[in-house]
C-alpha cells in the first residue's frame, strides 16, 4: 500500500509481521547504486521481467525493492546478502480468497474490506501467505491479518 492513512494504520500489524519477515514499517529511499550488489542481483535474477521502480533501505541489512511487471506493482524485501524475505502487493477486495472473506464476515459481521495487501514470505516448503486487510465496520476501521485458510494471525486494533 502506498496510501499514508493505510500505511500508518498498518504500523501495529507491520510490527507483528516484522518479527516474522524482518522488515521495518518505513524506509529511506536510496539510489540503486548504493544497494549491495548481491541484493540487486537476487532481485534481478528472480524477477527477470520486472522493472525496479525504486529501493528503500529498511534497516542496516534489509532493503525493499518496488517493482513493476506490466500492470502489476509489488514490493520485495531482500537482505544485503541477497536473501529474498518477502513479496507483497496491493490487492482488491474481490481478489481476497473466499476463506478469508468468510472468516472476516464471521468474526466482523457486516465489515467491508476497504484495502488489502497479500504478503508472501519464505521459499518452497516454507512459503507462507497472509492477507493484511483494512476493514470498515460502521464508523470504525480495523487492521487485521489472516492466513489464506481464513485463520486470523494478528489481533485487530
């Protein structure tokens, strides 16, 4: 998400997720030539058709690459040594899996998914995908995170 309101609202969820995927909630823009070569190589090797839009330095050893491949815009976290740590992209409510939508309605009856991000971590057997969602319930908004099977993995605000 690039919207300031949603990003600020996700700080709590991001703090929890940071323990899992090791990224900070906000970074500092850096020129590509200042990014360690192994990090750049890992991203270019994995996402051969994607264009690097910009890079943020998240911590001393971690970077977030903003990529675009055709009409798809997404972010990839990578360590200075070139280990890919996560991939995330903004998604529409219609693209949230049915199991997640059902769980949202069961836990937050009448809630509307107003914004969402799909966040994938790990590789192959260790891969894990969660959906970070901004819900509107009446006058309230809540940030929640669910696994693809509909299990809530972070508590609401």
